[in-house]
């Protein structure tokens, strides 16, 4: 059974690539936030929140990412507990919003809405940026 919509999988792959590039052993909601902000910047969105440009938001997110632990060996980043909780929230959202996505699969819309509920640094940054979930989900 596939649970990921293609666009949701693309965002997750970007997040995983960022974690690997930074040498992080765990995939964190911050990596997911970075992936969404990168996509917003590439799409030419002038702002992701109240007066916040995607490039500035990416820079601030990268500062937070720099504080995450670095792996001592080469590993594939696996989701940490906060990201696993986020996946469960996104799956619940996908189950009730299947008219909006690819047959109840997790897509960008569900990932962003779940990310807004993060109680860690990624959620705090979203609130700091005053990001509108609809803008980030595309």
C-alpha cells in the first residue's frame, strides 16, 4: 500500500538529502521545513509569511539545522520521534482530506498542516515567520 503522494515523496526526499548533506543521523521536522522553504524559493514566491522572504526563512532554518547532532559515521538519516509523530498527524489528515489529494495519500498539504502543529523548533519557526500553510503547500 502506498501512503505517499508523489509530491509528498519529493518533499521528503529533499529533506532526506539535506539531512545527509549536513551529516545528520536523524531526520527532523526542521529538514522538512527547509525542503518546503526551498521549494517556495524556487517557485519564486516573494514571501512565505508576513514580510518574510523564502531566502531569509531558509537562512534562519539552516541556523537551527546547524545545531542538530552530526553523525560520526556515514548513515542514512532516519526520522526522529518528532518527525514520526508528524507523519502520523499527516496520515490522519490524509485520511479525512482525500478529496484534496491523491486518494488519501500524504502530500504537501497534509505535511504542511502537520508541520504547523510541531512543538519543536520547526513549528516555532513557522509561527515566528507567520507562515500561511496554504502558501507553503502550493
